[in-house]
């Protein structure tokens, strides 16, 4: 059985502790906790000390944070992203993060039980950036079942 892995990276506009980013950081545990309670959630990368992944580095830039998780299927991830409190934070992303110049989100299929690390995830994202979507690395547009994404994009 295959599960869906996803990586989402973002470059913070402000450091943790800056009041302009307070809403994001103050709700990180809430949103991550909701993800973990969602039907179809399998796993997410987290630092046991902070219970989030903001301490992990995908590159040399300390302002770039990442979210790496595994879901049973596309529909489960899509429901979390577009039909929960996460949606409100997603809509506010430009207040906290720089607008990305290149793709910052990638999905790929993994064997059930596999837990990808940031090296694997970074390779998938680099492949998407360099070669475009494929079975190796893709985004919402390549997933026919991703109807909520299409609706949100058109809204």
C-alpha cells in the first residue's frame, strides 16, 4: 500500500518572537495537533522538544522552515489543508512568509511505513523544480482527485 508524502517549505519574513509573526507561531501547535487528529494522517516530522519542525534545516537559510508529513491519501491531506482551521492560516501566509520564486510544495508516493527525511524531501522538491511534475515528484495540479485545491485556487 502506498501513502502520500508532502513537503512544504516557506521563508519567514520575521523571526520567531517578532510580534508580526506571533499569530503564526502561537497557533503552530494547534494546527499541527489538528493535523495529527485528522482521519488519514500518518506521520509528521517534528522536534520532540518543540513538537514542531521549525528547528530542522532544509538548507543554510535559518529563515526557511519546512513541513514534512505522510498521509494515507491525497483526499485526507486536501481535507486538512482546505477544510479546517488550517485554511484561515493558509490564506494569511503572505503576512508571515515571502512569496516563493520557485515551487515550494511537493508530493510523492511512499511505501506504507516509510518515513521520509528532509534530504529525501529536498531531492523531490529539487526534481520538481528542475524537471517539472512526474511520478517522482508532483503537486496538486497533477492529482485529478484534488478537487478542493481546484476550488480554492479558483476562489
